[in-house]
């Protein structure tokens, strides 16, 4: 049995996690805010204090790293991180009975901030900083001691739905209380988020807009239907920009063109993968991604497979975002011009890869649970 200390009800430990209906971190099984990889663990029990426990985990969610990381960097100050942790937990940590797991889960942390955190946690003269483990969403940081990369909400969001029917998934693969709609027309490609305001997305929006026969997209070429969520202009009429319903749009298409959130972001200088790429794992979809340099390399580092040589993925190594975008467009056009027979052959060849990726997600969840159970012996 894994003992979880939860001493700040109804909010999460240390930092506020948001309101129940709005927060992706809320666990409907246990009615608590928890890191993603703990959500599916049945072998846990909750306590309000560490007193009398031989082992425990104190989970913390860092949902907005840019703000919350400041108190962790200055954790020794009067209003720093440790001022929010209960005395019983600090005492248990000093006695080597427990661990704090800080889940840096929904937004990226900058390299400079991360380096400052690692430097600050190296000093355990006043507080038990040596009992803190950081769980990040990128394998980029795992070279550091006590930094892990177990499945986050972003990676597991769609998968939660198999176990929590009431869970409003962070990858927006479920929408509650929505009327039945007519099926989407089948298209080869799904193009989400092409309305995002960065140059690569605008370039793709123009490309997909010219090819409505091939793309089911969210840049205005799909007419509004009752039940769809759409943007209203100042007069209260449909603006033409449509948010596609998931997973319906995934089921109606063969390959997902993924626009990652930080493809043009110069502040985050490592591959940060969001639900946009991870939703393909649950629904077993091949994909091509417009993201940061080495996004696919980071994806493979977690045990997943990509689609080379079925898709030319050399674009992943280019430093300039415009160069990656150009290479993706060239490859996408090659795929679009395939005959129906060649396209069917391509999809058949992708099946072993998407099956592997789904099984790898299950394996990573299992590994995380084994690791969590083993912490009490460290």
C-alpha cells in the first residue's frame, strides 16, 4: 500500500490546482488533485499527516511553472516552498520515511529556471531538499539525479477516459452533454490548430484551405453544424472558425497533422510535447508533426516509435522552424498525391507502429506504478 499525504483539502498540496470541473489534475476516483501517473493506481491510501507512517509520498502539482517555480528556487525563504509544507511531512522527510514528488506537468519550464531549481535543491542544510523528486514532461531533463519522466496528464489524458467516464480529458477527446451530430466526411488528413498565430501554422492553414478534398481542418473550411463548438463574432453570428469535435474527427481521418504549441517559441529550447501529439497514441493514429527541433527524437527516447521510413522524418533535425515547416509540407504533399492503393498500403504499414506506441503507453504507466511502489525502499 502506498501512503499519500494530502494535507491541504480541498486544494492540492502547496499550490492551488484550480476548480474541480476545470482542472485536468482532478482525480474522480479519489476526488483529489494528483499527478497523472498516480491516477490509475489502486494501491493507495490517503492521510492528512505523516505522523505514524513508515513511508509516504507527498505529491505536488506545478501547473504554471513560470510562476510557481519561484518559490521552489527560493525554498529557504520565509515565503518559499517549505513554508507551505506541514511540519509532520518535513519531520518524516528528515527521517528518510518519505518523498515529495513535484509534477511539472502542463506547461514547460525554461532551462534557466530548471538549472536554478537543481542548484537550490542541492542544499539540504536547512530543509530536506534531498527528498524531492521532479517529474517532468520531457526526457531532456532526466540526466539529473532525482529527475524522472513518468506519464503526465498530457501523455495520459485521452487514456484516462477508458477508466474515468466523468473525466473531462485534457486532450479534449471527450465532450460531455453534446448532441449527436452527423458523421464527418472521411478525409485523409486531420489538421487541428492551424489557426494558431505563428508563421508555420499560417502557412499550413493556407495549404490545407486550398485542399478541402484532402483535409478535415479547423481553419474555417468545415461548415458549422448544431452541436459543434464555434466562435461567435461581435454580432453573435458564426465566425467561420470551427473547433472540431474529438475523437470524432480522428475517427474520420487517416493521418493527423500535429501543430505543437511551441514550434516557434524561442524561450523553450527543448522539445515540449503536449496533448496534441499524445492523443494519437490512444486512438492509434499515424501522424506528422510540426514542432520544435528534435521533437521526434524526444518521443523515441520514451520508447515510442515514429514512422520513418514510411514518412521522411529528416525534418526533425533542422534547426530553423521555417526549414522544418518546408520539409513537412513537401512530405505531406507526397503523401497526398499517393494513389488510393498506395495510401491503403501505407496505412497498413503504419499499423505495427501505432500498436507498439499504444502498448508502450501501457508499459510506461505500469513502470511508473512499479517505481512509485518501490520508493518506500529507497
